[in-house]
């Protein structure tokens, strides 16, 4: 792809990459200073993103590559009889249509509707074929960038910690024991600002975004003082 972008002068795009794949790509291309590339997932702070390999014309200008990403809005056909649909429900319905996961990006779910980011070539097919999720009849329609309004639901969670380490912050944000979360770090499931972290002794900085595969995401907000016993109070903002 990188060579094709240079030869043709046309930007080349990957499928949607998860955090682990993005990390591998970053580590690989970081060693080749002759390659210009960017990532984007359809909206700011998207977790799943496409990578664009850019020809020289884009490398040194302000013009952004035209990512082949479509945004679709998913709504119940009859809200009165609709079930509460989850990310997993929507993803399962897409898999039943034969849509590969690499062709779809994030699926932000709101209270009464959801959005789906997908490869532009599949937008028409999904809008036509995605008519039911579980037992709920749904309507899927294209959504322009200007119409995509998404404010993630978050919850501020605080807890006392003895040291500012990654495993301690995971324990606060996900309200579980450090020992039960340690394996997630060792298994390569924890990312800080998109970078894979495999050491539980890593010290996050204020504002860092931490993603844990299978559990979700949170932002480290900083310290909020001390307890009477001298332990630090860590503040986290967990995305629901």
C-alpha cells in the first residue's frame, strides 16, 4: 500500500484497525521515515480507525485524505416496542449479514438510537439489509458528518491508591482488584493513548486515555488529594 501511494499519487487506505493493529502499524512504520500516514475513524476519539498512506502531495499540505468511511444511523422502527439494544447486539446482527468486523468501525450507542461507522462501499447494503436486531425492527439510514452528534456517557469514579501505577488506576476505574486486572496488562489488552502497555508499573499522566479490550475506556483525570491515612485519591472518567 505504501509503495502504491507513492507510485500512483493516490492515497491508499486499510480496513478498520483495532488498537492492537494500530500499535503494530505505528511500531513498524516508525522505523521508515519515508512513509507519510494518518489514521481516522470517522469522528474524534474513535477507537477503531483506518490508516491512510499518503503520497507526497498530501504529506506536506493541509489537505486531508478522503477516507472511505460512511456513518449510518440505526433507529427502532417502532420505539414503543423496541428492546434496549447494545453494541454487542448490533455487531451480532452485522455478523449475521456476513459483514466482516474489519469493515466496520466504532458503534456508538445512545439511549434511543445508535450510529455505525463502516466502509463506504458497504453503506447501501447495510441500509438495505439491516432491518432487524434481535426482535426489534430497525431503520438504518445514512448520516452526514454535520448530523452526527455524539456526547459519550461518562461516570466519574474515584478511589484511593498507594502508588500511581497503571494497575492501580485500572482497579479504580473498573472497581475490581489489582490482581484480577494484572493479567489484562500482561496479555497485551491495555493501551494508553493508543499505545500498547505491557508493564503494570507504567505511570499514566493526567489526561491519558486508557483502553482495555473487553472492559472499555477511561480517562485519568488526575489526583484529588489524600485520604486521612495518606493514600492518594485518583480520579477517573469512565466511558459507559
